[in-house]
C-alpha cells in the first residue's frame, strides 16, 4: 500500500471483492463497485495485489507426481506487432504459458480402481518456445523431492528427464487430455473461460499478473471465507 493515495478502507474492500468469488474481478468493475472516480489508481492497486498473490505462491514448490503442458492464451497485440504490420490496431495474438499440476493417484482398496486427484498448480508465461525456457520454469516449480512428470511428446521437453526422477510421455490425443493430463487441461480451460468472461484486453506484460490471481484462488479453492484473511496476509508480506 506504500505510495498509494487510496485509503486503507478501499484496499480492504478490494481484497474482499477479489476473494469473494472464484471468478476474476476487473479493475473497471472494482472501480464501479466502490464508486471511485479515477480508474488508474484502482488499476495499479489491483495489479499490486495480483503481484502479492504471485509472490506468495512463488514460495512453494510442487512435488511428487505432476502433469505439465503448455497453452496459448489470447492477448492484445503488442506495439511491435503493430509497427511491423503483423497486426492491426485492436488485434489479438497468443502468449505461451506453462501450466503444472501436482496430482496424485488414489486407489480404491475394495475395487482396485484408481482415480487421479489434484492438489496445487503453477502457471508461468514463457519467454520462448525453446527447451531452455521450459527447463528453467520446471526447475523453479519443483522441489528436490522425488518427482514424476507426465507430458505429451513435445520436442521441447527433451531435457526434462535431467531434472526429475521419471519423465513419462504420451502422444497427444483425446485420451491424454482427458486422463493423463486431465487436471492441467481443466485448469487451462477454466482460466481461458475466466479471462474471456471478465477481461476484454490483456497485454502480454501483464498476463502473468492475471495468472497469479487465477492460480492463487485455485490453490486455495477449499479455503472458503478464510481466503480473505489469507489475501490480507499475502498483501502485507508479499507486495
């Protein structure tokens, strides 16, 4: 809240609004809900809170069994795209995002049937499609515990086995999407639906902040009313 001209009560109410729903809250909607005249301070405040959410989740790593895949998120075309005439004003482009899900396999003692459950997620905007960017993202996300990673057979994943105990791959298919990489694709689908329904324009340099908010809430999906308290703590310690 340092250097902000907005009253503490405005910050407090904003944290409540952000934590009151699983869906995203645009800065424009928060400005309307709180009856504030200027948009820019609200926009800056909301992005500071999203940064705090990301900083909080960055403290934790994933372990055990994980699913990993990439997704392309629609973003506003950059000034560079406009200048090179690759895109017109108001046009869209894509940003590559790595999504990881910490999943475990549970077996029913009576029937022997297995079911994959999911615990925590991470999402990171990639600098490029090259394997180094993917390798660096994976190393930041995982702990030093024994790790098993499931992916498709992308050629960008050639070095993953160097950083984990076991790297299992399957050719991309409907079965892979629905079973092996089930939780990753559920998260990707929900995130895209969330963004499309709440935000009209997302620039690449701010995409990570929107992902921070989505993943922060997803990782605390069972917190209920305690999510507000957690966000207050994250805001105090992680801005």
